[in-house]
């Protein structure tokens, strides 16, 4: 994966990641999948950021179509080594999960 970050006007932050995954289908077969992930965030209070993020997966060989998921979230940076986040995400294509509720914990060592 390659990660690109960009500061935007009005103190917004934009991040995009792109890469490849060697995925496994429901029958155990393997296929190459392209991935792109993005996030647009803005700090609304000290240590609190709201964001919209999502991902798209593009299968190259197995014909499973494109998954696209996006949704809003909120993150609390408790310290330099701890962050908690929550997001509610929605699928935008027939191949996508309909809804994903996500709780995250990020630790730095």
C-alpha cells in the first residue's frame, strides 16, 4: 500500500491509500484485487475529529464486481499513543455490504 496525506484549507486533512490484495473467494480460489481507501477529516475540538471515509475494492479476475463503502465517523485522540474511533458505513454497490458499524482502537508502541 502507498499512503498519501494532504493538508487542505480550513484545517481539513485528506488521506488516500492505494494498493493490491491477494484475496480468497468463497470457493477458496485466489484473485488479485485493487484497493483504494480515503478519509477526509476535520478537528472540531481539541483531540476530537470528525471524518468521512471509505474504500473501494476492484477484483481483476474473478468477476465479482466493485465494492464501494463510505460513511461518517468520529475519533478521539486520548494521547499520543491511544485513539478510539466509531463510524457507520454504507455500501454503494450491489457487491458491497449494506452496512458496517465500526469501533476502532489504535495503539502506538
